[in-house]
């Protein structure tokens, strides 16, 4: 079996209107919007990572997609395929995946990156990337971390979300609508892009082991299991101050998920489409 760049963060995915969870037995659960079949993951097995596509600006039909990485390095995708974002069946030797608005990325075992789906804003211009260990998809941009701890970016730079040149010692990244977040080896946080997404506050965070960018908010996980949040709180997506013993987080468009050490999934924010209905999920660990 090929190796995978898999962490606990790969157990949770939050889109615009749906949420996805990876169970310990390799099966997958989903809640929320299913207008394009993005929740049709009930038959999946041997999955080692999941990703959820977004819905740009909340204004279209709400159709999205879901991606799963199998233990053999192949990839599954269900849901909206209007731009070919689900055309991943030919992919193999993949170590990690990411899903954005109308596009999907995969990191190959050799550190190169593959892309499918929308490329209008240049977000799919990743074919020359190499030495990549992880990728993340925003709505209009793509970001990757290299083995050297530097960061690559492609796509729309409307709010400066691609201004990552000079970032060093990065161990994790996350791309939102118009912002990009990262955490470093020493627990510091980096952020660029739309200030309304809380980037100025993110820069003050310390002891951070994971970051996750929603459409207009930012979430960070500390080494002590506490969760930080900044940016838009229009639907309570930043109301995470009481969460404890969290080991992974995922920020969606207007909701936030947290995986607790006991395998229970927490949710806050918009539940308009049932994306916060994770109470019935089995423990993921």
C-alpha cells in the first residue's frame, strides 16, 4: 500500500451546506445538503481521508461535491460535477486530497500535484509544483506545503490570499474564500487575505497545531485541545470557546466542526441544511 499524508484533520470535512466524517473502520458518514448527491458516501469503504467542496458565495443552487481517498491511493468523488471536479477515477498513487469550489486537488506519492475541475482563476495551475506534502483548496485559489516547509500558491489573488512568499517552517495550511492560513513548527500562525476573515487576530495565535479556513472565518486548534476562532460570526460559527479536548477541526462556509479525543464530533454555526446534525454520527475514533 502506498503511504499517505493522513492526519486526524483528514477525518473531518466541512463544506458550505454539508459535513463529512471518516470513521475508524474506513467508512464515511455525511450530514446536510445532498442536492447533487454529495452525501452519497454510504457505500464507501477503506477510506483514509475525506474532503468537502464549497459553494461559492452561497448564491448558486447549493450543489457541492465530496472526495474520499482510499487506502490503495485511488480516489472517489460524488456530487456536483459541472466542471469535472469529480473526474478522479483515473488518479492513483495519491497521498492526500483537497476539494474547493468546482475543483479538486491530489498530491501524488512523488510530491507532484494533480488537479481537475474549474481552472478559470488559475487555481489548477499546479502541474509544475513538486516536493509537495499537502494541499488545500479555497474558492478560487490553491495552496501547497513543500517538504522544505515553504508554501506555494496559485489562482485568484483579489485580497492578497496568495501572498505566501517568505513563509517558512510551515506544517499546515488552509484556504478559505479570500484568505489563507498556516501554522508553523513552533506553533505560530500565519495569515493573509481578507481582514474580515479575522487574519489580524490569527497572527496573534500561539501554540497552534492546526488551522482551518472557512469562507469568512478562521479556526485554530491549540496543543492543549482548545479551539480559537476569528472573523465572521454571523451564524455562531466562531462560538467554540467552550470546546475542550479537541484533536481536529474543520471550518465550513458558515459552520465549524470539532473532533474530540473521545471520537465525538462537535458542531456550531449554521444548521440550515442539517450540516450541524452530527449528534447521531458514530464516534469517529
